[in-house]
C-alpha cells in the first residue's frame, strides 16, 4: 500500500505545481501539426548542400522570430540551385520563447512529413512555416493553398442568423487586424443568444493594409460553403488566417468587443474598421484590491481541489489497472480528442470526389469502396467509404482513427481526415499512386516493375515501420494484420503500412496478450495466434516473414482468406 500512497503524494505535488504553472506560463505549444502541403516536384538528397541550408535556417530563423516584436521572420540562405527561402509566422497572442519553439519544431516535422521535398509548408495552432527553393518571400499574394478545419457541431440558433453574426465579427476583426495592429493581428468577441462568439484574424506583418484585408476577405468568403451553421471553423493560409468559435480560444482579453445583435434580425454583413479603447475601471482602491485578490485566489483554490479529485481518480484507476493489462479504449473521449483536428465535412468530400463518381473509384473490397479525390488545397487524397454492411465495425473504425492520428512515421500511412456525417463512415488518407503492394507484386504483367533494388527498399521500409510501431513510438502497437494488401506504395515505391483497424496497444512492460476473437488473414497469422489467440510482437514478425517470402518469390501464399 505504501507504493500507492507514494504515487498519490507525488501526483498531488505534481498537480499543484501544474496548476500554479498554468497561471504563469503561456498555453501555446506546437503540439501536433494541423496540416501540411508538400510539393514533390523538386527534391533534394541526404547530406546535400540544400539540406545543410535547411538545417542552418532551422537554427537562425527561430532566433530571429523570437527577437521580432511582430513574431514574424523570413530569410534565405545559399546560392542557386541550393538556395532555401523560408518564412515563419506565430500567432499574435503567443510569446517569444513559445514562438521560437514552435518554429524549431516545424522545421523538424516538415522534413519528416515532406521527406526530401524542396518545398514544404506546415501549420500548427501557434505557428506556420514554409521553406522552398522558389522565392516566394517577395509576393504577399500567398500561394492560394489553404487548410480548412471546422467544428462539426451545429448551432441551435437559425443557421442564417448565426452565420450573419459570425460574418460581422470576423469582418470587424479582419478590419482591426489590417488597420489597427502592427502585428496584423486581431481578436474579437460578440454577444449572441445569451452567449458569445469569439474570433481571430491575422496576416503576415509585411503585408500592406489593403493586401492584408484582401487576403482575409478571400478566405472569409469561404465561410458559407464550409461553415454554415457550424459552431466553429478556421481557414489557415501562409499569409493570412482566421478562426471563430463559441468559446474563448486565444490568450488575453479580446481586442474588439461587439454588442449582441437581435436574434430575429440578421446583422449587417460588414462593419467599418473599429478603434477600440480598453474599458475604464471604477470603484475605490480597497474594493479593487479585494476584488483582485479574490479573482486570483479563488480560481487557484478551485483548480487545486479539482486536481486533488483528478489525482485520486487516476490513482484509483492505476491500482485497478495493475491487475489488468492496459489497452486502448477507442470510445474514451480523451483518446478521441486526438482526431478532432482531422474532422472533414461530407460536403468537402463530395466535392473532392465529384460526389463519389464511379470514374474516381480506385478499388473495392469487403469494407466498401475507395475513391480518389482532390481537396480545395489541391492535395490528392484516397477516401475509404465504408459500406453499411462493412466488416469493419464502428469499434475497429474508432480504433484505427485513434491510433493512426497518434502515429507519425514516413513508413506508416498518414490519415488526412475523417467524416462520420449522414450515416457515412469515411476515412481520408494521403493518396498513394502505386496503390497496394499486392496489385503489383502478384500481377504477372506489372511485377517486372519491382526490380531487386525496389523490393529491398520495400522490405527495409516495412521493417522500419514495424520497428517504429514496436519500439520507437510513444505507443507500443501490435498491427495484427500485416499483409501485402495493407502495404501501400507511393510514387517512388516507398512502402507505408496501412489499415490499423485490428491493431492493439500494449503497455510498456507488456510482452503478450490473448484474445478469444482471432481476426486477421490466415496465411499471415502466427500459429500460436491462429490456434490459441496469443499475440505479441512476434505475431507481426511472423507476418513480416511471410511477406518477405512473397516479395522475394513474387508468389502469393496459399492461404490468404480474411477471417
């Protein structure tokens, strides 16, 4: 029992420290990328001069931006053909150290998410970064690529009235950002139906007022198409961005405060630029002092009490889990939060696939149909549309969503988005031009494309992906269904492991588990798993061994029916 008491004591101390730090430190950190744009039209090689220039900029640009009052920096390094141009922008409510950390992280992630691409853009909540071999710094028109994210919850008020109120807020905030701020940054709030709507707009500080307002106007014009009646939405571009929500999501007080509009009357579409002065404080000095003390002390006391309750709950759950191996619960809201940024509306996917046109069909299986699509950002995608009678149940779907959203590796397929609207179950992945390995390997007419060097490259890539799942990631994952059809190939025949619907999470000290529901593909299953339900890292290694034999011989194993 002493062990558990020690854990509880440590937890309480950590919780109190965390609560106090919450009041002292800014909340903005890089976190997971919200999205990226990779241009593979020009590539560099490892240890090249171009890569060296990127690495040098990854050191200097974070320093430059942290010393910039506007949290903005751009620079170039090298000479043609190895010159690198880079631009970074942090959110106006960030601070210098958090901004520098976000940009440094962005440089690292961009090189992993867009391996060896000379042009890469990556977006985070606190910052955005682009580097390229093309000089885009002089132009403030942007590259017209935008990342569109939305809150899928609908408002209870009439959509048109809410949309109009949002339009007033965002346009007023855009006016403020373009005209009243050297940072080209603005935040605002507006009363609505007894609550509030919050908005943010920003441009790069090197843009002229008219250019900034024009850039914001072009993306605000996307609102009716993507965000009608939605509780929140955001459009991110390299040069300008905006966001609105029904909760406060930025630091500090709103720079712009608009009165509530009558619910029954749609407000005017766009107000003139607004000059804002902070409200004057009233009352005696003693009253103000008492109020300030209470305002500071009460939230801290409440937060500490909440932390104590949370710690007790975590301690109790830890003790219960000591008797039972830890597994991923896909229905847990905490786990599902990792996919919030991946939500895509059905309207976007219908437009991307031309309403799931037959001409865009890439393949079909027991789960449903896969379609090729193109997002508004010109990114090519593969949309997996699960049929109502799909063998991939909702639990497997959630499991795949949670796991793939948390995993980042160049040899694992990347989940671009998910849609669960209108009785649809849609998974959106990066598009793989060469489809799955089995479509080439077992096709006598196409298998000659896979020379020995390509086959070795595929084997090594799968091995690296498995090593990441088993040892290098923060999670320890057993795939349980590794086979040729679950290995996708990009344009350069780099392999990416896909389909994590049957995958399982292991605890750090866990070596094996057992199930009474054996699922997967016979012929790739380890004997102990197929016969007794025992699975471990060795199960994936066995499947990998079968896959290697198939890659070397070009022949399919005799037993490969899905279970």
